[in-house]
């Protein structure tokens, strides 16, 4: 049983990379059902990881990026498994964890980088690890643009999402082009010269992939601005299509091999991000790049997300995120929309800077949500 669980987990995780265009689309619920999960009507799911047979998601729920449902827990040579359930119109935020045996009640919310509590009431909101309950009033909008779209919007979204095949084809063409060039060099100059110039050829293909992605960004969404967009709107669908270009072209051919380099900074600037001199960036997760400001000498470590949008209540809210000069965002940390990390301020690893939070300069912060980080001398 433990080996089966391990293999299932590996397969589901690999599908997020190899079948990336299926995620955060109309096809995602169907894909999760095919894996064995119980998925209700009008469910929205992004790049979730789950043990499908142990997962039930009820009608109208929303599973955000990198949600972890029904993960196995191992300790002392034993493996713990348990069923999980997400209630009707409930929300599991980015990198949220729904552990074995736990439930997100109807209309409840589990926030970014948070764990679902053992017991919760319908309509409640939770944040942190361990989770604490927060007061929140759910926003309501036009249900035809959030929970109950008419057929014409479903067809329009399907048409936009069908264009996700374009970056797949372009990636294949770039691979074929690289092989053709190397084959020609091998034929004319031999194997030794082919090996010598292969890095240059692949670097050129990587730059070309990034250039195509940049062009796609400006054509599809233009410049990102603060605001609010319902789930069933052209802006959201085009933004997801742009994200497919990022993951399938730029990341696959260039970005994955260039964290912490000036080349990554240059490409992010081409997308509209404000990146100062001497900035160290090990992540490409700047979802709405025009809303990101990273000032001179700042450090954004691996696995960080400058989360310029939130998506609860099926309304996409966008705002700026600023990392001031000389500041540090620790590994796997997240800064939410409207937040500022002050000059020369340090945020520790796996920490969450709250929405609209302004951390003062020359201070230290740690935790989820962040609090003052006092260290012994």
C-alpha cells in the first residue's frame, strides 16, 4: 500500500509539469475525476496535488495553485492516510494544505500557505500554520460571472483555452529547430564541433523562447494594472493562457537553468517588472509582472512568490508588491498583494507577508503570518 501511495503521488506531481495545459482550465475537473477523485459541478481547480481516491470536492469549490489535498503522513515507519472533503463553494488558497481526515466546510476559506484546522464552522476563514480564525465578509458579485456562467461564457472560455496548444506546438518546433541545426553542424564539421557549440545553440533557442513569451504577454494581456476581475472574464482566461507560454516555453527552455542570473532579471524586465540593479532573484513566480517592484540590492530567494493577485470569492484582485532596496525575502515565502517589505528588511523562510502589510525598514520578520523575528545575540 505504501508503495502504491508513493507511486500515485509521483504520477500526480509529474502530471502538473507534463500536462500543465490541463490545469486551471475547464478540463481540470474532468482530469481529476479520471484520476479517481470525487469532483462536483462548477469546481475550479488549479495545479493541485492529491491522492485522488481520498478526495471529495463539492459543487462550486475553488482549489488554488499548489494546493495539497489528502497528503500522506509518514512517521516511525508508518504511513497515515485519510479522506478529505472540500465543502460547497469553499476555497483552499495557494499552497494550502488539507491534511488526512480534515474538511473545509461549506463556504469556508483556508488562506494562502495555510493548513485547514481540525474543526471549523461553515463560512469561517482561516490563515496560518497552525491556522487561526480571521473575521472576513465574503464579497458577492454577478453570479453569471462567478458561480453560474451562461453557456456563451463557457464556450468563449473553451475557445481561449483551446489556444493553449499554441505554446506546446511552439516548444516542439524550437526543439526540432535545435536538433536540425546540431545535425547540420555534425554533418559538416563533425561530432567534436557539434558538442562544442551545442551550448550556444541551446542558449539561442532559450532566448528565442523567452522573446516569444514576452511578445505573447504584451499581445494577450498588455500592461497589468491594479483592479478586480471576475473568474468568467476574458482577462482571466487570457492571463492563464499567458501563464502557459511562461511555463511551457520560457521556463522549459531558459528560466529553469538561469535562477540568480542577470539574464533572468533582464527577461523579467521585458515582461514589465521593475527590477533594480544588483537584484538577486531565484524565482519566476511574479504572476502579474507589471505590478512587481524589486529595488536595487534586494534578494528574492528560491521558491518565493510575489503574489500580485488573490482569487477568493471567484474575484481576481490585483495590486502591487514591493521589495525595497537591500531587503530579503527568504526561501519559499510569499508576499501578498498590496504588501511592502521595507529597506534592508529580512523576511525569513516559509513566511507570509499579509495583504496590504507594510513591514518597516531594517527589521526582521518570520512566520505565517509574519511576526517580529527576535534572535538571541
